[in-house]
C-alpha cells in the first residue's frame, strides 16, 4: 500500500546521508568536535518542525503533507553542498526539519489507515521504515565510489519519483477546521512522552556506542564491531513485522511491556558478555524487544480522537526524539566518569522504566 511504500522510502532516503558523512567530513577537513557540533543540527531541526506540522495535519489532514514529500526529500542533497562547519550545521537543520515534517505526516496517515482498516498494521509500517534504512545503507555501501553530491542527488530524485507515484493511493483523511493546534497536556500524555524518550534514547545509544563498546570492552576487531548495530537493526525490523500480530493476540500494552523488558535483557546480555558472539546476540535481542515500544507509544498517543491525533503524536514524538538527541552525549559523559560498560547500563534502566509505564498505553486519559 502507498503508506507502507512511503515509510520505506523515507527510511532509505534519510539514512543515505549518514552513509556519506565520513566523506563529507574528510572533504571539509572537520575535526570530531566540529562534526559533533554540526550533527546537532539534524535533531534540532526535527524537534522544531514536528509540533508545527502536527498542528497543520490536524487542520488539513495528513494526505497533502505526505503527498508533498518530493519537496522535502531534496534536503538530503544539502550536506554535500556544505563548505564548512556552519554551512553543514545549517544543512543538517534543514535535513532534520524535512525528516520531521514527513515523519509526523506519515505517522498520522498510517494511523488513519489503521483506523479505516479496523486491524493492527502500524508496527509493520515502522518495519518498512527500518528495512528502508537498511536498504539505503546497503545501496550506499555498494556505491561507495560515487561522490557524495551525485549519490545524494540521485537518491533524492529516486525517492521523490517513488513518493510521487505513491501519492494517489494515500488515504483522504480530512482535517478538522478549528482543531487544537497542540495536544492538551495530561498525565497520560506525559507518561507516553517518557516511554518514547526512554525508547529512542536506548536506540540512539546503540547507534552511537555499540561499535565502540564492542571494540574497547569486548575486544572485537573493527570488521566485527558493526555487526552489533547490524543485528540490532535487522531484528528491530523483524520485530516490527511481528508486532502487529502479537498486539492482536496479547494487546498493545502487554506486547510493549514485554518488548521493553526483552530490550533491557538483551542489552544486559551484551554488557556482561565476554565473547563477541554473545554481545552481538545481546544487541540483536535488544533490537527485537525495542522494536514495538516506540510505534505502540505513538499509536496510544492518538487514542484521544481523530482531531487530536496529529498534535498528540507530534508531542510524544518530539519528546522521544529529545532522548535521541541527549542520550549519546550523556553516555559519553558517564563513560568519562566511570567506564563505557557502566554508562550503557543507564539504557537498561530506562528500558525498565519504559516497561513500568506501559500501563498508560491503554485508553485511560488520566
């Protein structure tokens, strides 16, 4: 279906610039510190864009925003045009904002499609995003000899054509004139925000620190180290494919709670393992468990009604991506004060916190 294809293309296009980041860093001769400053641009742009687009989607519906995705996808070319740290920072702000616009709109569209179908399919949409990201990284690896600018330009063009072809099949979800622009704060919405924060912080920690952990703490080679992230990503995609069926049988609350606990267990296995195989398996298990937590939290945030869905999704998503922003540097600071193994245990604790809060995924609005 069209929304599934949109999730896939979003993952593929917006993961592509990560693959060209080392080449861009080398061309601009940026130090790790300078690159770190520039990288704050992407989550900053995303955090600014998401609440605004949630308000817009509530008023006009998600379909026209998703259908305009070819305009946003071109942003991935901008990092290849940067000439220094400042211009790279600004380029990544635009990339993050474009990703944030499409992220909220396609999630609102996915929730509308799920409501219309009467079944469970939201987790499988996020699986499409995960597999799209894997496909984008694979294509980038295969085209390693192609320069950053032509590669990203071709990626944006293919993605834009693909989304444009899918647009006619999108669901006509009507906006609500006079709908609230922002979600009404509530204890339940705050709890969902905390779950999203914990889940995405744990996910960001794996992306930024799993390879370093496997090299420095487990003693793997540089060739083996990426397998931790690869296993995590693959099993996250597989877990999301199975998540809807699990939720149909056991309910979203029980499935998300079990997933969060499995994620904590998986990371715990990775942290106590003395062998590379066991550590990689632990990260893979963490990916399988964490796979359903964020999608089901977004679904739960939309239970307040159609008019409130997009602003609520935007509110919870924005808090969640805040975890993705602050998690990796916090782990770095803790690792400086203790060691990396102890610092990563924080993500275990936060997965347990997320599990404890999953009771709020039900329809209660207290």
